[in-house]
C-alpha cells in the first residue's frame, strides 16, 4: 500500500514536471512598447529652474514631403498624450477626418509630485491668500504660478518646437482638462494669441471663488475683440446630483455654461465660440469624448468624413 502510494506520488510529480516545464521557460524581457515617431526633450525652465520635459509625437505622414503641420498642445500628458495620439490615428484617418498634426505634451517636472505641480503651474491666482477660500479644497503647497508657466511655454517650448520640427506655429491648438482647462481659459483672457484654438474640457472654474470670472470681466472692460476659436465642454454628471457619478457640491457644467454665456454676451466679432454639455459623461469620461469632437471642429480633414 505504501509502495503504491509512493508510486502514485512519483507518477504525479513526473506528470506535473512535464506539464509545467514549458511554463517555467519565461520569454526574455524586451523594452516596453514605444510610440513610433515620438520624442522626449529635456527642457528645464531657465527662470524657475524646474525639470520640465516636452513630449512630441509626429504623424505618419510627417516622414514624406515638406508640409508644415498645425500643432496641438496638451496639458496633463501622462494621460492626454497617448489618448490624443490614438484619436488622431483612429478618428483622424490620416488626415481625412482630422487634419494631421504634431502633438506636443507639456509635461510637468519629473522630480515633483504631479498633483502639487499642476496645482501650482495651472492656476492663475494664489487661493491660499484668499481668506474666503474653502479649507477642504486646497491641499497643495503652492498655487497661482500659471503666469510663470505660461511664460515658460511661450518663450521656451514654442521656440523648441519651431526650430526642431516642421511646425506651422500660426496654427496652434490647446487642449486642457480640469485644472489644465483653467490654465487655458486664463491664457485666453491674458494672451489670447498664444493659441489660435482652445478646447477646454471640464474646466475648474470653481477655483479661488470663481476668480476666472473676474478675469473675464477685466478682459471685457479692456478689449473690444477676442480673436480665437473656443470650444467649451463638460459632462452632464459634472453637476450636483444623486448618483455616484454626480458631484456633491461642485457645478463644473453650470460654471462652464456660465463662462460660455459671458463670452457670448460680449459679441466679440472675431470670436468663434462653441461646445456643449456632453450627456452621460462625468469628469473622467468627458475627456475622451470632447477631444474627438473638438479636433473635428478646429482641425477638419480633407474629407469627406468616413466612419470606417
């Protein structure tokens, strides 16, 4: 009985060894997948001494010909860069639906916490200096350095792209989301000519007691025109409501519509204004929807439109 049991164990062990042997031969590790025709430039800020990077992705058509391409700049490239790259590839259809473009990711400092860096670089005012601020909304160490970051983009990033790539710098598109859209709106009201088109998604206009609306009023008092194409988007769940996808207090959708209405009332002759509340979308899902809609509008392809 004992010998038979041992024999069975031996047979099972032998069978197991034969079965498992191929699984233990792990394939040799290789470098991870990289996006073709993409590049990373180390471009520290000269004035702020911060370790910024600039990510660049070229369309497949870039390799042939001498065409100059419009440039799409995105904030928060840790998620936006690959997403916009994919939309250009799938939805763009090599220029038929969306004109081919150079994609530039404005990467935050590599040696800093991303949340801290975006709170500092993407915001137009120092909310910590406002005694009316809500204490539970501001956990970062610093805010309000959006102007300095804007100067970095204009004086250091733009010259890099212009000198290294066949970029049509008269056709620059900005895409921002959340705090990134807040930075875009502040840029629109401070140096509107930095970009020719602004796609602003789920903008954090609540920031610093809605300071962006004071900036809008000041711009309107000093200017009679606003030369830009502006598309504003928010998800229908980005407003107070009863479901887990709704906000409890914040009303991004309402603030977005209020900002859009304010610009519309000014009747700026050169302003092209559009956008919408995206039904069934929340703060995270809205971005994937608004990028495609925005690019179809601001960079239409040679057509006719095809869906497959």
